[in-house]
């Protein structure tokens, strides 16, 4: 029961933070969205900042679990990268405004919060680098530092301009294909061989 209440609170907070600026969201609105009293909300979370942090960390954990699930699939690295691009885009489309919340407000949150997010980001890079390393071993991806390539792949997918990319009217599948091709053209071994 307590876990259900906590999840309702987090779901309400995520919804509100994804639709509004951090400062425009009140604890009363979050409690109302979770269908609980403000007192109950404060039983679980001491402040809006703590709740925002938990929401952000859960988002990073979500992507880590997603990337880990993709990394262990028994398929080629290029197929894994396509799935990764598709899953990230589909998730961001569902929660597009959350990108704006982070871009506009992350600097207003404490430095230990930034450190926690950076630590989660490094874990995400590490799991994606396993896919890149597999691609190098398969001969599909040029030789190089898998960690650097993974960081660049995630930078492409989570650029501050992602909202603008996803906001215009093109078909999502076309955008997924474009970004997949963009990434693979940058890291594929074929390009390296053509240069010789």
C-alpha cells in the first residue's frame, strides 16, 4: 500500500513537471494529482526539490534499464542501436516536456543533485559502450574508444534540440531512421574503410 502511494505521488509529480515549469508546480497540485492529502505527501517527501530529484533519478534509471535490456539481446550491434534510437524517441515523445523542465531548471537544483544525475549518465554511457564494443568486434563499427562513441550517441539522442526535432510534423519513423543513419554513418566501419 505504501509503495502504491509513493508510485502515485511520483506519477503525479512526473506528469506535472512534464507540463509545467518546476517553480509553477506546487506540492498541493502533486498531492491532488495523487489523490492524497498534502500531509500524506509530506510523509513520503520532505520537499518539492526532493520529489523533483526522485523523479529525475527514476527517469535516468528507466533509461539505464532500457539500455541494459537492449544490450543483452542476442542480436547484432546495429540492430541494438536501431532499437535504442527507437525506444529513446518513443519515450521522449511520451514525455517531451520533461526535457524542457530539465533544461530550464537543472541549474537551480543543488550540486549533489547534478552529481547524482552525472553518475547515472555515466552508467548509461557504460551500458551503451558495451553495444559499441560489440559492434567493433563484429566489424560493423570502426575501431575507437567505445566509451567516447557511446557518449556521442547519447549526446545525439538527448540533445537540447530533441524537442524541436520531435515537435515538427515529420513522421516519427522517418526521424528514427534519419537519426539511426546519422549515428551509424558516423561510427560505421564502412566509412573508415572508404577513407583508405
